[in-house]
């Protein structure tokens, strides 16, 4: 079954600290993986999109990694800010099924 | 350039009532999508369109209908609302297939009593 699982479900960190969010997937065939940030009451906004051949991709303080062999991805946030408080959603696109499979998201709260 | 907009932002319906959610995009995207987002679950695809005049079913299409009469607009209709349709609805668009980045609207929060 094609699934995307994210951990932890929720996370609280202090401003200025780093954190890493995890995404494991069982989607096959795999085409690409993307991370979205969703602020409360808003729609998701794309952070990164990675294909099979890409191991790391950065977008400012956000760095995504992909291990296609173990079917794992992580999103690392450096020097967190209050504005990083949001849900982070991992999404895998299966080219074979022409379908996006969404994870349930990790809710991050950054406290001062 | 407003991107993707949705109306209304919030709506309360009684069971059995009907309503239409409007999505508009100004990026000249061919593909448009309707998703629902429920607590603890990933976004689920309701219907999508690959171009003006075309629509197709997604993962959870029952109870919903859609129309794409103009390239920039994608309408989602609920003919007879049920409490199970209480959710947040997101519209998205992409230039090409779902393989490419999708741009989401701000969402419509729907409560069915």
C-alpha cells in the first residue's frame, strides 16, 4: 500500500534551536518528494521538491535530504524562528499512478 | 498576481443543503485540484481537471461534483451536504501534471450541521 508516514506528530522547540522532521514512504514507483509548509489557517506552500537523484536540497534555513534506498526523507530546520511554527507536510509523487500521496504532517511549535 | 483564491472562506450548512465553492487562479495553469483536509489525515484528492472543460475523479469523489467551464476557474459543488463533509477544502493548481509543484489556495472551512 502506498503510504507516507511522518514523525513526530508534533514537536515543540525553543527559538534558535535546530530540529529535524522525518518522513518515511512506501510509495512505488517513486518520482519525486516534496515538503510543504502550512501555516495555521492557510494553504500549503512548497519548500522543496526532490527527485530520485537528489540527496540534499536547501531553501534558506530549510534543508531536505532524501535516501531513495531506504525510502526516507528528513527536513532540517536551522536556527528556528517563531515564524517557523506551522505544519510540515511530506508528499510523494508516484509517476506510475500519476498520484500524490500526502503525509499527515508534523505540527511544529517554536516558543520564545 | 493573486495566485489561487477561494471563496467563501467559511460556511455553515445544514444537512441536505447545497453549495458551491469557487476556486480561481491567475497563473494560466492547466491543472486544477480540489482536496479536503481532515484532522490527523493527509490531504485527500476529491476531483481534478487537466484542462478547460475536463474533470476527473480523485480519491474521495462521492457527494461532490465539479465543473471547469473556464481555464481559470474550478468549481466544487455539494448537492446535499452531510456532516461527514465537514472539513477544510483546498484548491490547488499546477502548470503541468501533479509531478510539478502545486500552488494552493487559502482554504474554505465548511461546517455541516
